[in-house]
C-alpha cells in the first residue's frame, strides 16, 4: 500500500507545490499600493509587508518559497551571487532549488535549472531577471514577462548601470515596487542591494548612485538594505574583489555578495 498509494501522494504534493509557485499573475488590482505613478505615496509606504515577515515564510518547508531578482550582470550567470546564494540556501535547508535564468536576447526565461532535486521539502523557486547592462527602466519595460508569478520576496540589484544618470535609480525602484504592488498588494517583501563599488572612470558617479539608493531605502524602511558596497570596502584590498575592468565582481567578489545576501535572508 505504501508503494502503491504513498509515493503517488508524495509526487502529487510536490507537483502541486511547484504549480503553486508558477501560478500566472492575476489582473492588476487597485488596492493600496496600486499607484503606478512616479512615487509611492507616503500613505501607502506603511502598507508594504516588512522583509522580515515575508522572509519568515521560508521557514515553512511545506510550501514553495518564491524569489524574484530584478537586476543586472553581476548576478546573471552561473557562479555569480544569485546562483551561489540560493544553491547554498537550498542545501542548508535541504530543499530543492529551481532557477529560471533570464535571456536578454529573447526577453524571456530560459529552461529551468534544478539543484538538490532529491531534497524532501517544497522548492525554493528563483526567477532570476538579471539583465546585463540594463537599469530598472529595462526591468519595467519587460515587467509582464520578468515577473510571471507571485513572489514572496523581490531583491532589487540595480545601480551599476545608472551611473550616467544617478538620480534615475530611485524613481525606477519606486516604479518597480508600485508595479508589483498593483498585482500583489501588501504581500511581497522587498530588499535592495547597495551594489559593489566601481574603481573605473565612473567611480564618483557610482558613489552618487549609492547615495540615491541609500536615500530611497531611508524613505522606504519596509525594504531591507543589503549593503554589499560596505562589505567590499571593508576588505583591505577591495579592488581584488573585482575583475580587471574594476566593475564586475571577481569570483571572490561574487562569493562576498552571495554571503551578504544570505546574511539578510537568515536574520
């Protein structure tokens, strides 16, 4: 009986969990937080779910935990921070991991990548919408495809490509939050990464970007700051955490970014 009944029930439960994690996005609502204008109205900021409350859903191993990453080239490849962080998290929690990598050429997600498939719990599902060379404006333009299912948390990782116009980063983050809240008001937790420093010709402009993201985080305190910028600068040789272009993280830098993100997810 266990072989004939028990195993099909387990398999059905796993399939149901995965289906839950990939439900299509509902029609946009008009609840608090549905403002699609250039700013989150002050009266709506308090309606955002705290990152800590949304992250606590990760403790329920019987339901999928869905993460959407909206960012740039620092996390778009295997071996970079998104891949490293969530593989380690899945392994430490003994949960399967399903990653959906974004393809900038087609503007769509590639076939999923599975890891730790034999783990007994419901999966961690990562929609990795990291797009090389892009800002939040690109993420907004591709929102319908980039965010196909309800996330538990969204991690923003934009800024390095905003150096030509540092003041654009905060309005773009605001518009992304407002768009997500249109569909899933008061249910998603948010985090924003203060990205690694640049030591190229755009170093000063990137400092202005970091200042703008910091100010945005101060105004939206439900959003969890993930300060990889400070983590890099705390190293005695931060330049060695970057590739020779002095912009993109080296393997050691990607590992540091992943560790900083994991610290935010674990507290």
